[in-house]
């Protein structure tokens, strides 16, 4: 048992665990069935502290002083996160988690003005969007409790599965459109709706591709190279204009312009184009234009090489 947990409490055992990509940070989330039969999503606090450069000991003490958060804090037995696996190897560990509904309460208790200036934009990004992204991804992609093998699917079950996937896609699209409507101009909103429609089409194409031939996504070393260049560009833009959260804006622009939902799903044929796009953005910023270069279209992006080519 980890030293982070209370030995008097039995650890919760999740029925499912998944990693959610949040602007390049891999945040684990666990789906747990409670005693009353209801399901609850739990999120470990320590990895988030690591991403935000916060003291885990200090944050744990702050949670223990809060009457609501301290009672909700639970030990959950989870597969080791990427942050911990490098030190201790594989397997599982018991980690302290909060229910996802209380995650904003903890995040908003962090005073961004009291942390290092380079971490302030990221903390604000987490406070504004982390709950929404985690909730949407875990709820929309949660596995069913009953394991139905493909050989057992009849036409009725397949039809119901198709209806469920389409309904979830509509819900996710609607939520994103509502969020966009609160923070963009009418012109940007029209562009974003078009991009979301394209993204939905792209997701459906990816489902077909996964069933036929797996797409060739960028390698781990390329993903690390991309994240490093995004970080460097964000720091450069912040030096030029510290009034905006450039880190999150760069990822959003990449996702929008290249029709992907995560940097890890950028295809091999797009990698050089994305890297050049970031370079062009920095060049434009040095010339006094902090906005992203012109938006790409489907016809601007390079064709994906065929399998085995």
C-alpha cells in the first residue's frame, strides 16, 4: 500500500481505468462502482500536482483541512501512472483520489498568483477546462459493464451500438459548441462549428480505418519533439504578450487545423507540416503578428501514405 493513503480505509477497485490527454498531459481517471450500485469517476491528485509544479505534501495538507474534500478523498488501486512507473516499474498502487465533481473545488483553491510565473497559465487552463475534458472523455468512452464478444453481436445489437455511438457524438459536439459560444465572436463561432463538423466526420473515418488497417500515427519521439516545440513557442509568445494563455491556444489551434483530438493522433504524413506550422507561427510573432498563420484546409494537408508504401 502506498504511503499516501489511509491504512484504515479499504482501497476502491475500479472497473475501468483510462488515460485522458489534456493538452499534452496524460491524466489517469478511474471508474468505480460504489456500494449503492452507482458509478463514480475518481481522479488522482498527485499526478496533477506534478504537472502543475505543486508540492504534493502541501496540497494534501490543504485537502485535509477542508471539511468536504477531506471526507471525499479515497484510496483507489490503479495501474501506475506514467509519472510513477518510471521510478517504480509496472503493477498497481493505491493512490489518493477525489471524485471528479470535487476536482474544480480543489483546483480553484490554488492561488495562481502565488506560484511560479511560468506555471500560472497552465494552472488557469486546468481550473477552466480540466473538469470538462475529463468528464466528457470518461463518460463518452466508458466501457460497458457486460463484456459482449464480437462473435455474439447480432444485427439488433450492432444497430443499438451504432445508435449509441452516434448519440454520444451528438452530445459531445453539442457540449463543445455551447462552450465555444461563451468565449468566441460570431465569426470564430462559425469557423469552429465547421471545424467540429469536420472533426466528427474525421472520427467516423478513423473508426472505419481502425477496422480495416491501423493508421500510422507519429512515434513517441516525434510526440516529444512536438510537445517541446509547442512549449518553446508558448514561452516565446508569453514573453511578447503575457495577457493570454498561449499554451492551451496553440494546442487548440493544432487540433482545429489538423482535424485531430489529440497530438498523439497526428499522422506521420502531417508531422512535418505541423512542425513547419509552429515554426511559421514563431516567425510571424517575431514580425509582430501573434496570431496563428492562415488556417489550413483539408486540401492543404499532405496525403497519408498507403500502408506498406
